[in-house]
């Protein structure tokens, strides 16, 4: 990449066909002063912006500076507001902004970058609702993805009109657990800002993209010749996830609640069907509470001796059978229990403006938040994880939440909560990672997180898609986890999985046997296979619903375990180069359908997976990009094109590239019964 002057203008030549000219005196940016308010309700936010001042800025001149160039950004009268430093480092173009003179109160900026009319854009974090974001305006703000009001409206509507799986919530209402101020273009470049504040990507214009940032922040634009290289360049900024423990690949992780006896009963059911079991995930290891929402957890991070007596011995017994035990933790504290009493007495909780512990309502009950800006509080909760979880023998856990920091709280550090809010899940992931590392268990323990922001990839072992509906809806149900995972992969998060069967249950929206089975198929062809009982387990079909379901689980778990050499290879690619395990079709195929379809995906380079995502269907239309493909079940060869593929339960449409190095492995998998 080259950055050089041509006359009075500045030229950026990526070396990959992108040539941008920065013209002296041309409109380059806008700055302003604003005051925002954010109202939170159960982790969802309402936004109000009071913009007090805004002005256009133009580039004044370009002067060589420190191996790059600097320019003054001035208004129409010639008054300077910003100094911009432009530089190139490898394949990344960076603009560093500094306020000038008396304009230190500037806290808003808008930048535009040129766009092509047929350009596609992706990213912004984990966007479930749409794949190609062109034509949309996207908020980058960490929040709860689901809410009871929207679910109630959906249920009422479907009671009258019937299921409408392709109907989506309006995009202006969209929020997500994992937000990141990054987008990737079909033109093989990415945009990223270092901002931690509220950011908005506006992709509605035909000839430019506009980015609103509620602070003065640096921006980075990276270029590459292909998407593999682009992922490598992006993750050099955002960080890369470590490789997974070897045991993770050895079968299904069973989501089980209810105590030692229930765990053993369900394991034995699965063993009758030769089901490889990598672990059991008991989210209620620390106790449960039953609310109107369903079976929830007692957020006191010490094991429940009534439900799980002698848990340490039980874990050792399971480990001898090569079954790991996983639990649950989050950065909240149950106000009824002793850990909260200790934290409150030591000033470890986030405060309200009256100096009291800020209690956030979670579904139906209040909880306190550990203040992750307080070093002593961080050390305390980290030691709770080390002593009460790692020393107990847990091999992993769900590190939940991170989205709920309110902007009207008071933090130990004195920082503005509106600037800290998006970083909260990163801080939470970092604490979990430190606990694992300090215990000497990196490479042995896997924790998985729901919320995230820039930097989460440096710390978390694994992401999961969060609380999806137990249905077939494209924005919140099973199909949405494909879209969300692909968006995350393009933002540099390459290890992602979903709750097998979904989570959110609001009768009559309950999990059917068919949905459980189809989601089991999808999970088998992902990096991690893990089930969840949901918030109302008794209303849902579970993995042991009947013998058919148990047989399918056993077979798909054997297939997943057989994929271990291939998955291990792709996970190493992610760790070393930032190339995600789950990839969109356009990653390798420059074809129109590949840029807009998110109902199929590539698992690594060589497997194409097209899950059955419509209720009552035993076939689907599969699009195969231009290549030579082989049906993993029948051995039938296909060239590029669209085909109707019939799908008996247990044999979802999966194809491998004829030229793959793993051909013998895939042929073997196709014969597993």
C-alpha cells in the first residue's frame, strides 16, 4: 500500500485495485457537540440525541509528518477544529484525529467513505436480522437482543395469521448482544474505528457510507486481495481466539439441569445409543430460582450442596469416564445471598447516583453488578471463579451477560458509563481469561460468552449466539444463528456456536421434536455441539424426548466427533491467521447469490452445509458455487448451480469439495450410522 502526494492532493493506493484521492479543500468530515440520553429496560435501550452544534470540515493541506502525512481540518471560514494524521502500516490505512486549539469539547464526528452502487456490506457485530446490510442504518451498541413485548406481539400475531417465520422485526428496532464498529465490504476492504461510544453505520446512500461516532476517534481501513487475507489483517487489530481444548471435539455437550441424579440418568439414556459425550453443562450448578419467566439460576457463584452434593467427587467420577463438567457464571450477584453481601460491604458493586448499589432488573428479579472498573472488585470476582469453579474441577462454563451496564450509573473509575458501556463484555471476558490463565488451565478449560465488543476475541474461548427463540423464525429462531455467526466471523470472531434447540420459550411458542432434531443436525456441522433445555424445560422437547430423538443425537454426535481432525485444522487456522471456522459462500466465490444468501455456509474451506430450516420440509433448494462438489451421504457429484436436495432426517444437505485434502475423512463420515 502506498500513500503519496500528487500535486496538492493525497493518493492512497491499496495495491489491490483501490485508489482513493484525498482532494485539498474537499469535504472530508463533520464534527459537533452533542448530549445523548439512554434509557434501559431489561437490557434494551431507547436513545435520544440532543445535537447542539455541527459543522462541515474540509482538508486544508497535506504535510509530510512521521512517515505519513497530516492535514488541518477547517470549517468554511478557515477555522481549524481537527488535525488528522494519515499513515499506512502494512495493509492498513489509519487516520488519527486530534482536536485543535480550544475545540477540546468536540464529542461527535461523521466521516464518509465512497461506495459503489452494487457493493455489499456486512458486520457491525452479530446481526441476526439481515445479512447484506446495504440500505440499512445500524446502531453499534451492546444490548439485550430479545424482549418480552416483541415476543408477545409475535405470538398474538401468529395466533391469528399462523406462523410467519420469514417476517422480521423492523430493523430500526434491532439490537444485539455483540456489537462491533467494524464492517466488511464485498470490495475486499474493512472499516473499523477504535471508538467505544455509540456508533452508527448508515449504508442507505448509493455512493457513500456514513459513519457517526459519538467521540473523536481513530479509524482504520484495511485492504486485501482475498477474504482470507482480509480476516488476517482485521484480526491483527481486534485479536484472535486461542485454540480449543482437545476434549471439546469429542462429542456433544449435554445441557442438563436438576442435580447429580438427573445428570446420571440422562447420561445413561444417551450411552444406550452409543452417543459420544464430551461434557455435561449444568447451568444450575449454583442453584436455581423459579420465576414467571421459567427456571432460572441463583447467581451466587458457589455450588448448591442440595442439588449437587459432593460435586467435586462427582466431577472426578465423570472425568474418569472422559466426560467434562461445565457450569455457569455472570457478572451479577443475587441480592439474597452471601457473595452479594460481601461485595456490597467492600464497595465492589456499581453504584447509582445516590451512592447505593445499582440494582438491575433481570426478567423478574433485581441483581447487583460487580464494578469491573474497580481493580479490587475484578480481583475478587476472578478469585471466586478460580476457587469456586476451577478448583472444584469445572472444565468450562457459560460466561453470560455483559450487556446491561446502564448509562446513569456511577463507576468506581469515574469514567462516563456511555463510553464504558460497550467495553463491559470485553472486561468480563478478560477476567474469565485471566482466571483460566492464572490457574494454569489455558488449553484445558473452555468458557463461552454471549456479549461482546472489539477486543472480545483476544479473551474468549468461544462465542455463542445467545437466547434464540425455539422456532423457525429468520430473525430470532434457528435460521438466525447462521446469519449471526457469519456476521461475527466477518468481524474476526471465528469460533461461534448456538444453543441446540434454542432457548426462549413462551407458550404456545415451544420447542417441537422436529425443531430439536433439525437443530441437532445443524449443530453437528459446527465447531461445537451443545444443547440447552431452555427457560421452560418442561414445555420443550429435549434431546431425550423419545428414542428417535436419542438415536439422532447419538448419530449426529458420532459424526461431529468424526469431524475432529477437520475441525481441529480449521480452529488452528482461526487461532493463527484469524480465518473463521464458519464462512460465507462469497469468501471464496465471487457470485451474485453468494453475496446475499445466509441460509448456507462453508464449514472451513471444504464443507458446504445447507441446513433444513423450514418446518415440515424434507427437501430444500441448495445453491452450489462454481466448483466440483460431492454429496457427503450419497457420493453423487455436482457442479455449480441450484439443485433440489431431499433430506431424510439425520442427513442434512452437506457437500464437500472434490479436491479436498480431507476426502477420505468425509467419505468415512458419509457412512456413519
